[in-house]
């Protein structure tokens, strides 16, 4: 993996993108601090708006994305899919305001 400073990336963007197109990865540095990673774009065959995927496929995709970022190392995808299926988000109680409504109300009440 190559590391590139922002100025070099701006001045040689086409050359760096050509390297990424060929499968390379580039870490973008801001004053020697990593701030971004350029990776090849992965085309998905069944990815279109409104297309629903199985929960296990979505879980495997989430784990793969986190693994590419170096945040996690993948374990058993079936176990993760099972865990995600059994740990659904808690539904909002009926009649309670949404998070957006609460935020807007807080902004209206703010004295700043």
C-alpha cells in the first residue's frame, strides 16, 4: 500500500487513480497523518435502489467493509448474521417523537 500526501495526490491525481484502478490501495496523508484510503470500487451485480438483500448478505458486506478498513477481522459470517437477526433495533414507542423532531424542538428552544 502506498502513502501519498495531499499535495502529491492533487498534482498527480490521474496517475494515482490509475494505480487504484489496477487494484492498488493508496493512503492519503495530511501532514504525515493518515486521513483517507483510496481503494478500487467494487461493482455489485444486484445493487439497485429498492433491491432488498438477505440479512446474511448484508451482514457479510458490513463485515467485509470493516475488514477492508482494518477495524475488524472477520469471523464466522453465519454466526454474525444470526446475531444481527436476533439483535434488531428497539422500535420507537408509539406516539413518541422521532429523533429529528426532538432535535428541531431543542433548536427552537435554544437561547443561542
